[in-house]
C-alpha cells in the first residue's frame, strides 16, 4: 500500500465509499479501494459464482446472490442440455431461501424457428420460461443469458429479460427473446433453474452482479 491514505498525503482523509471517492489516487490506492469494495466504477461486473452441472440434478440453485449489494444480476448459460429431449428451461425466484412455486409469475416470449415465428406467454404461471423445446444432444445445446432486476428490493416486483439461442428437439436452429416478472413485492435472495420435466444433464451457469450504487 502507498504511504498516503487513499489519495491523501497524510494517513487520514475523508471516508471513501462507492460513488464518493475524493483525492488523487495512485494504482496502489485504487487496488486497495477495489479490494475494500469502495472504488467507484458504475456498471462493473462481479463474478459471484459459477456452477457446472454434475450428474443429473433436478435443479440448480444460486443461494448467495448478494441481493442487498447488487440491484441487477446477470446469469450466463453455456452449453446447457436437459437429460431428456424436448424440455424447457425455466427459472424460479427464492424468497427466504425457498423457491416460490405459486402462480405469481408472468412472462412473454418471441420465438423464431426458421420462418415460423411464435409467441409464448402466460399471466399466471408458477415459473418463468427461458427456453422452449431444448434438444438433449451434446451438440444441440442452449446458450444465452438473462438479467434480473430489483431482486433485493422488498418494495418492488422482480423483473427478468432473456435471450437464448439453441438447437431444438427437431434439430432446428431457434432463437428466443423473452421477459418476465415475479409480481410480488418480496426480497428475492436466490434463483433456481430447472426443466419443465425431468432433470438437467449438462451446462455451465455463471452469476454476476452489476454495480450501480
């Protein structure tokens, strides 16, 4: 660490915090402030956790999402496939550590397979759909990402947007653009991924937090 205190010649100075950095900083100062989570860099991504599917679990959960620190989360999906053909990848939100399975989710999705567009939607479902009719072959994987907004805010609904690309059950290329909402004002402290029926087979999922405040 440098001889000064976060940009100041003396070993004292104003309290540094995210969104309120004052002083002239050298690289050592910046590195120490980043380590203390006090350096301002709006929109920065922090990798919270990466999980690789092992065996054939029925669900995959992120239970430490830092919901009070990050208002926006990003989850990436890499080479996902279900254990059985023609399954849909879905997400549920956790409240108090338990996945909410009541019909409190709404979603809408535009799906394009070749020249055949289709719309999927529901105003009272028990999950949000991310990808329909995924193929189970190791070469027919689902890839993409989704953002989640307001998870840690107990006064607001929790929203989601998603984009995925995949080879479907009929070996046809498909792309899907979707959005959804958990329409209850609760603090969400976890995310649970699962198929519409059956188990998960393969895939790597990474959770990030985006810093804005």
